[in-house]
């Protein structure tokens, strides 16, 4: 299990990664989550269909946003996953950066 409190998540390009982001500091009990975009920062291209081909973001254990698996990364590329999470009153944005290092 990788744990990153702040900064960029470094990962092997061949790995299949399932990310969970704890959002309790921003929202006590989110009820829904959505992936807004997945971008290969190195090329500037939208790659959601390639690196996150199926599934949707969800809320897990009350305070975590869980993403569908991230896969087929390109070595040397950095990826931005922008997402949102909400409760009955608020919608907040978030971003995760993943660096495919080997």
C-alpha cells in the first residue's frame, strides 16, 4: 500500500492502482464523488478512457473518495486526476497527481 500525505504519488507504470483520498478535513461526511478529468500532464491530453477505462468514483467508509483502478500508465509521465465530492449543501474540488517513474 502506498500512502502519500502530500505531494506526488510515484508509481510503476505497469501497476494497477486504486486510490483512496481522505477528505474528512474538507468535508465531514461526503455523500457523492465524481471524476472530473484525467490528464496526462506531460502531453496535455485527456486520458481517462485509457488509464481509467471503467468505473466511477465513490464514497467509502464515510470519509474517503475511492477511484476506479488506474492502469496502463506511460513511464516518465505525470497524471492529474481532478475530482469533486459533495454533501447535501456543498461541492468541493480535489486533485491527485501520479508520477509513473518506472
